[in-house]
């Protein structure tokens, strides 16, 4: 008698790939994405992005000098708003650490709210920038200011950069 063994059917699920840990800390995301882009947006309050820029006659400058004006005017404001909006996904990436080595408080309801508020503020600035209205962008910076300061008051403004008090939820009384 011949016995034929049935082969195992192939798994319908591909093997799970390990999720890469974030490369930078929350502070690095803030300094690399949020600080420069929010300040570019806040600058619209005083400077019209559609105003002609002064041309530099110098050739052979640094990469920063060469490429800093590649996307300027309203394109730069829109790009900054997209960076703030989509940067929320980087803030909320599991495994990200704060500068002091603590985990970003992703499970805290207030932190989640602050992230949603940042995304909404970024979308509001983007819509205003697409209108090419300096006044509308300036008005939209109010929500951006609130989104930044509400989170900073709870999680950042607690001592020096590496303070263990940072990235710590407020204690309930």
C-alpha cells in the first residue's frame, strides 16, 4: 500500500516583517520638521509670500543657499503645511522616544487630542495657503499656535531638554 502525504497548504498570510524603530527622537522631529515649517508659516503674518524675492548674484554657494529658494512663495507655505499635517504620523509612530529616553506618551488621551489638533491646524493652514490669501493664512496660524502651545504646556515646558519631567503626563488630582 502506498501512502501519499498531503502537503501543507501555503499560508495565506505573508510573514510579518519587523516594524523598524523610528530613527529620531520626538525632539528631532520637532526641530527638523515642526520648528522650521511652523516658523515659515508664522512668517506669512508679516511677509507676503507672493512678494518678489531678491535674487542673489553669487554662484557656487552652499546647498542651503542654492536650494533654499527652489520652492518659494505660496508653494513653500503649502509644503510647510503638508509637513505639519503629515508629520503627525511621525509623531505618533510607535517606538519613538523623547529626548530624555521616555516613550512618547502615545496612549494618553490628551496627547492624542493634541496630535489631532495639530493635524487639523495643518489642514487649515494648507487650505488657507491654497487660497493665496495672506490674511487667511495669518488667521489660520491661531489654531497652529494653540496646537503647539497646548501640547508644549503639558509635555515640553517642564525643565531643560533632557529633564525627566518632560514627556510625562500631568498627574490627576
